C-alpha cells in the first residue's frame, strides 16, 4: 500500500509526505470522481436508482469501469446515500416541528437506527436542540 500523500490548496502543492511506490493510475482517480458524482446524483430522489447508475455510466471508459464495483453494489450505494440524506434532513426539520410535538419527535429520533449508527456526530446537534 502506498503511503505517499500530497496536500494542496487549489492547484498549489503545500506538503508532500513519503514517495509513491507505484505508477499513477488514472482509472482509479476517475473511479473516485465517479463515486463523487454518484453521491451527488443520489440526492435527486426524483430519479430511479437505475437512472442514476445509467447517468454515471454514460461518460466512463472501459478502463474506469474495470475499477468500479458491480452494478448491484453501486445501486446499494445509491440507496444508502439516499437514506443518509433523508435522515440528515429530518434532523434539520426538527427546527420546524411545533413546540407541543417536539418532545415526542425528539424521542423518536433518538431511538432510531440512524441515531445509533451516527451517535458521535449527532450528539452535538441534538444537544443544541435539547438546550433551546
């Protein structure tokens, strides 16, 4: 495994750690860009999972497709991104819940599987709502 790292600000290299132990792999870089695009397109809940995958695949080369996981794995990722996105928006929605319903909705959120899986990240946000 290559331990080399390069830190940049914009196009300027600010720090270089270790030396690369392998030749560059443009397909891997493109694969990471594809995952970024997949995540972004997944937020559009109006598109089917299949449509999101098709949109991502329309511009890739055979070299890039060789470093991507299977279609079923990509579809699973789209579904996971969508669930996470929805759950995250539900936390922001707490700000719009009527005061008399807040306690019940807050309790429902704290008992959810999403909260269990992301408790360290969510605790500061929920503490804010609890304090206000």
